[in-house]
């Protein structure tokens, strides 16, 4: 075992869970045993919540300009330890080192946004009548929780942690049991940056802890990122317990390619979008709709896909179960009449035979009824459907239940605007394969890709992590009494 056993992080210290049950943490790169992670019980969550509640009064009363000083220091530590964090993320998640570096760079950008919050939550003051003043303030809501997935061990926790804490809340983080190591290292850096004990806590576990978070009376708000099936359950359970909840689910992102698209640029973007992070991201392109004759572009996409080599510039998928599930989708599409142009099944990487790899896969002549066209595969697979018109392409895109992202590749500005106005997705790209907004613009989809109000990052997150206090004051008796008083 390469690393010491993972422990919970409560009140500024790593502590053993109250249970002895653990899971192995296996590297998808080569099957190496990295560590073990505890399957905590509700008693462990109780301890974390108690720690956070104790820390909340002092932390929430600390002026925000002082709170964000922690994140200035934390950003410096992320930069200082970038290579170490990237290596750790690559080991436990299976993505390439370069992709893991990019993930930490995004963490730095997210943290930088948190340091700007004092300028964004200044509130408003207005003299609404002679001698009468109204004022608004953003107030922290209390102890909050964030439940995060395996595909971005550092970035998705950083979607929520800096903003929620800088705004005065205390947080319980529940990492994926598949990738528990990175989050613990982030906790160490937060403490080194000066974050008081109890403000940030980590409780490891599985569905028992997720349910306990949704039910716990001491937790005021819950954010979740994962599959749509679980996002629905978390949203329903948390809100049934009168908590705020923002739950992000899965996606089936469509790229619409028009005949006038620039072939080389389009092919590079499509191939990168479908294979980046081995396709294990909710913004990956997994369905492409060709409008008219785009055979010349499909040929180039296949050429680009063949340049993506597992174990070199393509990472592993998270485990054997995922590998087998992705390959079943490909086989099923082939049996249903689709044509496999580039086949990523049965991949073995020399020297990493125990790794779990799926090669880039391009499937043509897919129909909208096939499972590869409608279900989230979460692997480096793109399914190509063909239509004669843009309206037919939009009908396919808008019929899918998800709504994270949609992109169009064209040189026609009017046609791009037509699609932007009609595509049912929260994030739209024009000649961009992965249309993730940069800070301060927020991340969030529509339809069954998101449950709850607002977005999880950027300015939109302020409303989720705070409550608004409105104060009306009158000090001058001579102002008299009017309809306002």
C-alpha cells in the first residue's frame, strides 16, 4: 500500500472512523493498491457537524476581508504544490498527468474568485424616504455539506469549498470513496493557510453517509455532483428535510456539426471533447449530430481519435466495472446496426496490464433510439447521428432529458445564433467542444442535469451559500410618521 490509510478530518485533525469497515483505493492506471478508505457511520458525521457548529460563530463573525486572506495563502499553496497534487490526482483517478495539472490550475482559478468575494457581497444601502434607510447584507447560513464525485478529485470540491467558507459557512465534505486522497491533502493546505479548526471537515463513506447528510438536523444546505439518478434522490431527501439543496446530475451533450465547419479545428475539438479525462466528465461530448454531408469532417475526427493512445495521452477509466459497462454500450450499438469507425475495446497497456483502459471510440450511423445515443456512457465514446436539417438536429438535442451543454460548429453567425436560441442546455458552445464558463461566470445545466435553483460556481453561488438580511432604520424623530411606518 503506497499511502497510509485514509482517515476522516474533523476539527483540524485526521481521526479514525468509529467503524472498522474499509474499501481499497485502487489506482486505475495500473491496479496498484494506494490506500484504504473508511466507511464511516452517522456517529462520525455527528462529530464533524459538532466541530463545524462550534467553529461557526467565530468564523461567521470574522469580517469577510479577513476570511479571504486564508484563500490568498491557500492559492499560493496550490501553486506551490501543483505538481504533487496533480500526481496524486492522476494516481487515484486515472487521468493523465497533464489533465491533472489542468485540474489543479482550475482549482487555483476557483480559489482566486473566492478572494474577490468582498467586492461582490458589499450589499446595498438606499435612503428610501427622508431619514429612512434600507440596507441588505449577505449572511452565512451555517453548517453546510458538499458531496462530490470521483472524476475531479480536487476541482469539484473546489467548486464549493472556497466560496462557501469565504462567505462565512463551515463545511462538511464527503469525497467519493474511489478518490479520497486528494481531498485530505487539500485539508492540510487549508490548515497551513490559516483556516481555523472545525471550519472544514471531511467524512468518508458511502450511501449511509450521504443519507445521513441529507437527514442531519445540524446541516443547513447540501450540494451534490454525480449521476442524475442519485442527484434526484439527494435533492428529494434533503429538501424533504427542509434543507437548501443544489444537485447536479449527468449529461448527454450534443455537438451539432454543419457542413461549413472548419474541418481541422472541428475534428480536433470533437476528439478532445469526447476523450478528455477518458470521457469521464459531465461536459464531455458524447453525441454528435451531423447536418448534411459532413463525411470529410468525420474522416478527420477518426484521424484525430487514432492519435489518442491509451496510457500515453489518454488516461484510464475509474475501475473495471466502468470499463466493462462502456464496452457493453459499444458492442450493443454494433449489434443494433451502428458502424464502429474507431474501436477502443479490449485495450491493454504494456506495463500497466492491470489498468482499466478504454480507447477512443467513434460510432457512426447511430439512431436516436439506441442506448449510446440517449444514455450517459461516461467514457471516451462519441456516437454520430445524421440529419438533413438544423431543425432535425435541434429536435434530437432537445428531446434528450439532460441539459448541461450543447455546441455547434459552423462559420455562419446567423445559424449559430439560431441554435443558441433554441438549444435546451444551460451552457452553449460555438466552435467550442467543452463550453465550460470561466470564472466569474457560473457552471450549471438545465433540465435533468440540475435540481435546485442557481448555479454551483461563480456569482450565482453567492445566493445559495448565504441568506439576505434586510434592515430598515430611522433615527430622526422629526421625519414624522408616514405610510412606511
